[in-house]
């Protein structure tokens, strides 16, 4: 069970991870892509879109391949190649 993760906690974390260098590597993973939360108001970046639940965006931005299963969009394959 994944549990509940309020958007007001995940959205700041997603923004921080998206800008983070090593060891998280989010900056390199998010470059040239737009991330859109399907369950909140968070979005980040420009380019081909990757969308899905907040928690899965956070996990994918930090390199968790398993989270890619619940994401979609034109930019997904690019993100997959960076994880």
C-alpha cells in the first residue's frame, strides 16, 4: 500500500528534487521536459510532457524506475532513458 501523501508536502519536494544535482540527479533527469501532477496543481519545466501522480513524479525524478509505470506523456521515454 502506497499510503496518502498530501500535495502540500509533495509539491515542494518535487520542486526541490527537480533542481537537485548529484547525488539525486533530478536536474539532469528533468532537463527539457515538463512534469505535470495529475492529482495536484504542480508542474515544472518546459518541453515534452510527463504526467502522473505527485508521488510517482517525485520518485521518477529521483531515479526510481518503478515509478515510471504509472506515468504517461510524450516525454516518458526520454525520462525512462535517464533513470
